[in-house]
């Protein structure tokens, strides 16, 4: 009788272990389907595969070594496509000019004396330059400058270790052409003029008054990125409680641009062997570039299954 009971208990344990194993397989398959930063694009008359790599400027280039097959995919490319070609020095010069305010606009007219002083002191403390040197710059530029310094202080952001321009530089070293998806005028608009001027002024004051909101948001996005949760990154931006300077209106602009990018990428994707590197916030979600490409008839699949990185 006792042996029979032990036998029943043993069988029950085996059944439980098999069931647990099955559940874990489902969980890891789900993670593998969603937790990705590297995608393969085929179909729609493509002559060879192309690849899309999601990047995050806050996360250092050491993360790249944790992504299986990344360099193998890059080695197959004949062209690198990105939002803006950072080694286009003529375009960079145009951006510097575009960041300037028109001569008819004075920044101090859009703030109270106390607000202007608050911004001036914060810029001096964080950036190392006050408004006596920066007052000719557009508020959107000042906001981006201040944000980068916050990320450097609180999230260990280092532009020298950022993956933002890494593959562009690597392509240049190997003689691989780098092409911008956007035209320079569109890049100027996205960087400096996508918001009305009065809203730019408000956002600059907001990031000065509540820097912790920006840091909290960028930390959350970077953590999601490390786990390859691109869709969750889009949800994070769209969340009602998101009070950072990157919010719902920005996402809508990115979503509209994604539709245009699908058209512009077509010739490159048909030719194949393109390596597309873009900010992860453009890629995930229902209106992200990955879903837009699928809607256009392309097969977009993760290169690596069951892969996510924990810092």
C-alpha cells in the first residue's frame, strides 16, 4: 500500500514538472518573440535580406557584444541607412545654423524675469554656459542640450561610448556608404521646429523645473531597451502619466514619418543587404516602423530568439 502511495506521488511530481517545463517554454517563447533589437526584413520582391537594428543612445556600445549575430548581419551589408548621416559635415553645418533663433526673436521676451534667471542658473550649473552665451539658440536645442547633460550625470550617458553613431563610423571605416533616410530639411524640422515656439519655451522651463521626470523616463526606456521590449517603449511614451518632454505629440509625428520611411526604404529593401539603424522608439508599437513594414507586405522577423539582456 505504501509503495503504491509513493508511486502515485512520484507520478504526480513528474506530471507537475512536465507542466512547469511546458509553461516555461511558453514564457520564453513569448520573451523571444517580443524581446528583440535586431530584425531581418525579407519578402516584397527583396533580392536579399536586410536588417534593422534598434539603438538607444543612453546605452553604451558595450551592449552590442551581447546581441548575437549583430556583427554577422552588419558584415553582409552594402549600405547603412539611418535617420541622419552624422558624417555629412555639410549637413551638420546646416543644422548648426538651423538651431539659431531668427534675429527678430529674443528668448527673454517669452519668460518672466524670475523664469529667465532660473533657466540661466540651471544652464550654467549643468551645461557650463549661461544664457548670455546661449540666448541665440532655439529652446528645443537648449532642451536637448540640458537633457544630454542630465543623462550624463544620472544615467552615465557618454557620447563617446554611445551606439548612436557607432555603425555609421564603422561603415565609414570599411568604405560602406551611409545614407540618411530623411532629407536635411526634415531633420531640421524634427530637431528644432516640430513643436510650436511657445511650446518649446514651455518644455525648456519644464525640464529645468522637473529634471527628475526626464531622468525617470529615460531610465525606464533604457531598461526596456536592454530587455528588447520595443513595444513597451512606445507604451511608455504614450502613457498618460508621462510628463517628460518626449510625449504623445512627438510619437504621432514619428508615426506619420514611419509611413513615409516605408516608401523611401523600398528601393533599398528590394536590392537587399541594407543595414538600417534607428532609435528604438521609432520601431515598436502599432504605429512603429516594424509594423508599418509588415503592413506593406514585408516579412519582419527577429534574428535572435529567446534573447534579452539584463544589465
